[in-house]
């Protein structure tokens, strides 16, 4: 039995969601490496403060800790670069794959306007939106950078008081950052998946071929997105929403839910 255009598109979107998870994993690793770049900056700083024996005198602790302001600034810069990379990659992935899917199934792209402009609009929305914590993205990155700076300061203070070498300090900083990778992953998952869903929605809003969106819960089926997927808001069926419904963009932090399209069959033929 031949599948309808709707069924074929649903299959493609399901594969897209699986492929996006692979992209998300790569972006998480990229972000972790970006934050780890601070070790080079820190190594240079410690070398400036160390004596010939590779240790730092206790009398220099306070001055060294004040210099960590530069390290925190670097963490903010590396963090924002990583997050912008994840957002841009997520938006571009969604827009490109969606339009290729429509060309394959319907014979024409979902939108006729500029894909680059749409992706820029997605990035602007994601970076400027206020989350559940009342913060925008830069605030979240700054908070993460501040937490890492505080943890690094504790390690350095302890190691200096114990007379440890600068190489030992860098190794201990690595352990601190390794223990904090879950925070970086959570941020990338939250912001990247939001960009993926927003791009999916923006493509739908600018398309004459899409009537509505269907929300599918993430792998963990968290209550927030599971409840939305069972809601019949407009009498169109459970989990069916309009493309400009903002609550489907990010049902909850670290949400991996995804969207599919409900086609407007009047604008094309199977």
C-alpha cells in the first residue's frame, strides 16, 4: 500500500529527530572542549606566579585569585562561542533537512524565502528568550562561568597552601571541570533542542503547506512534554498545536521532544 505524503513526511521527521540527537552529542563535546580551553590560559597565569621550584608562595594567593577575573572572562567567551555554535548548527540542520524533505515528498521546499534569514531569526529568539530561571542565555553562561571560577579558586587555594606544583594544580582543575561537564551538556541540550524546535516552527509559520504541528515527547517522556502531547487545545487532535504556540518551543529544561508537521492538503497533491 502506497504511503500518503503525510505518512512519508512523518517518517522523515522521525529520522530527522534521531539524526539530530547525533548532532546534539557532537555539540555537547564541542562545548566541553571550548570550556576546557581555559586551562591553557590558566597554565600561563600560574607560570607567571610560580617560583623556580614550580610552586606558588602562600603570600601570593590573594593576588592570584584576583587575576582569576580574566579566567572567568575567558570562560564566558568560550562558553558563548560554544552555545552560539550549537544554536546555529541546530537551526541550520532543521531548516535544511525540512526543506529537503518537502522537495522529496511534495516536490518543492517548505518555504520560498531566505533560509539564512530564518536561521538568524531563530538564533535571535533563542539567545534573547527568558527561560524558567528568568535568565537569558548569556546570563546562564555567565552563571556557569562564575561557578567554574569559584571551584577553580577553591582548588588553587588548597593546592597552594599544601605546596603543590603548578602541574598538579592544572590536573586538579581538569578534575573540577570534568565533574562539571553535566552542566555544560544540560545547557547545550536545552538551548540546542530549543533552536531545533523553533526552527521547525518558524519554517511552518512561513510555509503555505503546513497547517499545524504535532508534539512528540522526548526519550524520558517528562510530565511537561507528555502532558502537552496529550492536550487537544484546538480540537484538532491530541498533541496538535499551531506553529506560533510558544509553549511547545521548550516545554521544560533539557527537553528532547520534537515536532512534526500536519500538512494542509489543499496546497499540494500526493
